[in-house]
C-alpha cells in the first residue's frame, strides 16, 4: 500500500467534504463501510475478489450504499472501485480522520486503564489534557487488566505511563542496570 496514494485520495475527499459542509457525515460513512468490511467476511471477500469485475463491484456497492451514504462518499467509493484502490480504503479513512482532527485542532488520546474509569475520572482526565494541550480532546478509552492499576495515556508517539505495570517495568530495568553496573 502506498501512503502517498491514500493521502492524495483522502485530501481530495476531505477538501470536497469541507466545501460541501459534510465532513462529519463523510467520516461516518467511511467508518460504517470500514466496519462492514472488518465485521463481514462476505463483504470483505467481495471487495477483495479479483474475479468480480469492477462494473459488478460498483453496481453492487451502489445497491448497498447509495441510499445510506452521502453522494460524496458514494462517488469516492465508486472511484476507488473503478481504480482498483479498495485495498487502500482503511488507509484513506485513517488519513481522512487525521486531517479532520488536524483541521479542527483535535487531540486524539488513547487512555488505557486496568478497570473502567468513572465518569468523573474520565472528565478530569479529558479536562487536564485539554487544558495542557489547548485542543479539544477526542478520547478513546480502553481497558487492559494486565496494567494492574493506574492509567496510561498515548497521544501520537508520546506515552505517559502511570500504571502499576509500567512502574514495575521501570523498577525492573533500573535494578538490571544497577546490577550490571556493579560487575
């Protein structure tokens, strides 16, 4: 997959959606189509099959989606099928979402905890991130029992690990370093 192609398609789609005032609707359409492909092996097989002609793929896609997605999303899907770019759909969707976040000054944060956070804890975390970044926060809360306790926040390549597991790993690494330094 060529990320330049995904960026080019996403940029064109984003600019058209922005001009039409349907940025969120198109993002929702892209997410729904992507979810269908991920959750439905038959649909995924249909998209990936080299035996099905482009015309048949477009015709079936129009039957499935023309009354469920925006005209702009349908045009993009049609174009991708005609150009045999269906394998890059998820990369295009991810780039589109990245562009929407960047344009809207939105900070995407993956917040992982060992147990479900209370609404008050979620609100406090989001507020802290928003005040420190100066951006609107789009949180993605996840649960990972292996963390044992605490919270880990990932924003892009930056990870703030305040978990028990992270502290134990740090302690282990320090002990190894100290032991090796003595020899």
